[in-house]
């Protein structure tokens, strides 16, 4: 199977799970054990660094997000594949119960660039506006 | 200067030129001599390969595009920076005078992921839907 075909398969399954709100299942099923998330910067008020590595640590981060974030609505764009990478757009309306934005309903919009290696997602790199 | 700050500077200038329709100037000014474009696939009817390398070759490709494409409208999204990369969304309405879509006015939408090295753009990788 070509890189692009293998990436497409992972991207489709990832999209299917995320569209159904099953973000943790997507991570559990499709992430490599040493997968990493690369944020733009360290979030103010967050216990997490810019780069978080390892599926167990990423699942803990997700658990923390689930515990402290109410998701009012979410939208996931179709994955766009180029070779070993795919790009997905996410839009959400959320209210966090912790941190500097606690209690404020706010829109989130980001693009996530996923890299696939050996049939698993090895990296997610996030792109979003940091302007106020 | 941090990677992110250097990338932000290039991204802002690139955005400024592209928003003014000066795509060739952006390439001339900001691309490394050995910069490369990585498309999703070889375009049907195009003389170009999936990967085109070298600024002179990229400028020739752009010249060919300019000669054979009428751009009716274009929109460029704000660049989103993460470390040494930035992501930009492009939307256009075009009519090509050559190739399988010749004479048909059509929308184009793509995201381009740029990598910056030593203060110049070293790679552009494109993401777009290949579905009909």
C-alpha cells in the first residue's frame, strides 16, 4: 500500500470516530505508543507543556480536558491527505471550568496536522490563531 | 530570534504579498533557492510532477499558470504559525485555458503548509480534496 493510501485509511477512521465525538477512542485505536502532540505554545494556566509525548500521557491530558470542559457543539472537517500526513479542521464551542477562561463560553477553531508512521498516528501538530 | 518569531515574520510578509495578488513576488523574495512544492499527486494534463524543486523551476511553473489561468477572484486566509511551519488557506475562482478543465470556471480551495529554514521558505506542501 502506498503512503497516501495507508494515510487515507487512518484519516478516514480518525474522521469517523471524531465526527461521532469519540476523540479518546480515536487516540486509543490510532495513535502510536510514542505519539506526540505539538501545540503552538504552552497554554496559560495549563499544567501541560508545548509538547506532550506518549499515548498514556496524551490520554491523561484528554481525561483532564473532558473533566474540565463542556463541549456545546463540535464540527470536524473532512481529512485532506498528502502522502504521510493529513490535515483536519476542528471547530467547537466550549466552556472550561478551570483556567483563565473559566465559565466563559467560547469558540475554538484549529487545524491539526497528523503524521502517520507504520500505520499509526505518530504526531499531531496544531495550528490556530493566538490573537485576542 | 526564536523559530516561531522568524516564521511569523516570513508568514506575515508572505500573507501581505499574496493578499495583494503578488504570488510571484512572494516566491521570488521569500523562497530558498532549493525550495520545493509537494502536491498531493501529479495533476492530470499537467507537465509537472508531484514534487517540483528549485526556485527557477517553481517560477517557470508559476509563469505557466499565469499564462493559462484566469483568476476571477481570490482569498487568502491569515497564516497560522507553529514553530518552523505556517499554514495558509487559499480560495480562488479560476478558468484554465488548457488541460481537462479548460474553459470551465471553477472554485479552488486548498491549504498550504510552509516550512521555514534559515529565514526562507524551504517547502510548500498542499492539502486539498481530490474528490469530484
